[in-house]
């Protein structure tokens, strides 16, 4: 039996929608979006119907599972509605701004014996696995720089720990000129702090939040090692060897 699936959101959600359309155990039966040119194009590409609202999609296609990739302010209502319809849910991170809301959703899923999960980690992405393989041949990591969406810095921390291990100290830099104070107060996420992680093994990681990012390569990692400088774009990017400092290295 193939599980009927819908994708809610077509920006970040495009990746999940394509996987659900291609998966051997799932059948993508619809997308839910506002009808932008991007969402219309994706629905045409995947050969599925585009719904204007999730309520209509739930009634007409009765999905077994759904991916949710919209603004976090909408997640609690959407996921609650999906769980009430006995639908498994994969929700993008962050699920909610309050931990109590996340616990509420987890309880609702457990009561109905449904799976409610979030795409917290990018450690299983092919590009990240390629990066780790390349780093195995490049010597010890000296510095790691990560650019990440401002609202998902926690995922960047997870990636840093996957490469450099546990963290001994975290420093956050939030200093901005006084003339920007009003704008910082109005749009705090656009001015999210830069984090510096001091890892127990001696490596240093810098996480720089970026407000506007391309979902196809929203996380940009640049790693400086003893023998090379390596760059990777996640979730759907590639791994490139940018420079070599040892004559022993001639190519990737």
C-alpha cells in the first residue's frame, strides 16, 4: 500500500514534495499553497493538484501523511488540524516559538498513534556525507564557518557539533551601531546574533545567520583544515575543494 501524501508550502517544502513524489511507498496527491508562480510550476512539474487551503485538501484526498513547510506562526494550527484528521506529519523547524506548544502537538500525536516529526538535522543529506568523507582525507579541522537562515541557527549548531564534537563555550555577538537600534527592535530576526562555538577538541566554529536564503542551499559551510579549504551547500548543494595547501593533494 502506498501512502497518500500532501505537501503544504512550496518554498522550503519543494524538497519534501519531490521526495514524496518519487518515494516507492508514497504517492504525492496534492500541494497546498497560495497559488504563486513557483507553486503552480511545482504542481505542474509533479503532476498534482494545487489546493488553496489544507481543509479542502484533507476532505478531497484524505492523505495519510503531510509535509508542512510554512512560517512557524502557522505550524501549531496546521499540525493540530492534520493530526485531528489522522495524518502523520513532517514539520519544518522551528515547529513553534514555545516549547509548551511542541509538547502539546507531541501529546496529540501520541494519543492518536501518529508520527509527528521535524526535519531537525541535515546530517543525512548526501552533500553533508560527501563533506565528511572529504574531511576524512583533509586533516584536522581548524576553522568552520556556517551561514544559515536566521530562524534555524539551531540546525547550524547541530552541523557544527557533527563535524567538531561537543561545545565547551558559546559566545553570541549582538552589537550593532546605535543608528540601527530602531530597526533591530522592529526586525530582531533580521539582525540575529553571530555565534562563535569553542569546541572541546579545539576547533572553532562561527555561525552567521542570513535573513534571505535560497532553500536549495540555505546552509553554506566553509571548512579550513590542515590540507584544504572545502565548501558545501546544504541541503541540495555540492561539495567543492576550493584550494590545496599541501603538495600531497592533487584533487578531490
